[in-house]
């Protein structure tokens, strides 16, 4: 499995919006308009987010992003300095790519991007507990579930 991460451009946003209307995406990606807004503002307010399209053999099949948690400051974690803790998000939009190990390949590609930028960084992820494919992909990629903090972490 040889996937490529291509930086998001404006031409990709309609496809992502289409994917977000699919049933297998809607149950995990709530408020798709907010996600699309962040993508459209990726060169401004949300410039700390790194958005990518996922390709295999030049076929677009998904979307992913990573970010330094210091700049996002979400409620489920606490970060005091930039460059210490990152998080990731991803979705597989094309059904033909589901349940075939692409989640693990995507996680690996994102981890490699983050570690190239910040080798000492920790990576935390908090998928919904019911999202078993994502949880299994994280565990298979070396993440450990922190029972107290309720998220997965890779150190």
C-alpha cells in the first residue's frame, strides 16, 4: 500500500464536502460546515492546520490533517508550549478503500510528517470510542490508550 499525501487545494474542497455527506462519514464528522470553513480559511485563521488529500495510484480516496495542539487549544487536552503535542484527523471518503488497512497507512504517513517536523513531539488522538476501525488503526500503529485521559497517545 503506497499512499501519497497531497497538500489540499481549493479544487479538493467540493469532493471533501461530498464525502462528508456520506453515511459512513457523517457518524464521525459532526458539523461538516465547520470542517469546510477551516479548510477554506487554511491560509488565514486556521493556518496551523496542515490539510492533505490522500491518494493511491493518483486516485483521491480520502482526506487528513494534523496540527500542533498548542494552537488549537481544544477542551480534551492541555498544552502549554508549541511543538510538544500534535493531533491528527482523517477520513476515507471512497467506500472501496474501507476495511483494507488504509487507516493504519494513513496514521503512519501522518506520524512520519509530524516526526519530520518535530521529532520529540507526542501525538494524541481522540476518536469516538465507537469508531472501532479508527481505534484499531491507532493501536496497530503503536498508540496506547490512556484510560485516565480517554485518548490515544504515541510518544
